[in-house]
């Protein structure tokens, strides 16, 4: 059975606006390795629209960006949206009952399925379907934006913590 993992970069004050702070080269390489190992990704519409950037070739990319794009393109993507009618390569829309659809995904796959987007994570947290939360804590204060926990704040238990680069700490929690 697959495990659903919600992991995102977060500011010290709890926001996840990735347009406000970018990963360092070390952290970006960490994300490449994670993408290469994931079974797939489950996206909300907004973050999927942003991530579609990786579907296109960009001649200015360095080796790390090419590696991330290759890993992202290879993995299956499931997109939760009420407004989209089609999605890009290696992706399919999730419609109907979100809980039933995600339980089916978890049952049909093994490994880790990334959950991308705090609004989708909110819904999945309410349904008790997220198995692990990974917070990549950055030394940045935004003061506004989308919070990592967009809704319920489940009781959590810290499983591990590690320094990813000189400024970012990864905190790994599971539901208590």
C-alpha cells in the first residue's frame, strides 16, 4: 500500500509560497532524488498548473533542472480539480469522491505518493489520508500567503529531523 506524503517548503511563520523563496542547489538536488524515488504525485489544480512548467524544454536549464524535469515527467500524476477538463502528459484527473479515489490510489500502488498543495492537503487531512508530513523549514518570514496547514491541525508526532543544507531543516511528522 502506498503512503501519502505532504511535503513543502515552509517559512518560519508557517507559509508555503514557493515563489517567495527558492531552494538552494543542495535542497534542489534533494528534491530531485525524492522525485526519482516517488511512485507518483497527487496535485491540486493550482500547484499542478505551476508544475506544468517542467513539461516543457528550456534550453537555459542546467543539469539539475534537466534531471528534475526528467524525474517529474516520468512519474504518474493525479490531478484533483473541478475546473480542469484535461491534463498534460502522464497525468489523469481525479473526479468523484476524493476519499474513495485516494484510498483506491493508495491500495493500487506501493511506495510514496507526494501530495502537492496545501488546499488539497487540507482536504486529505480532514479525511485522515495523509500518512506523513514533511516540513522543509526555511529561515524566511513572509507574513502572509497560504499556510502549510490550511485547515485542521492534526495531532502529530515528530519522527525525525535533519539538516538538509546550511539553512533548511526537514521535520518529519506522522499523525499521532
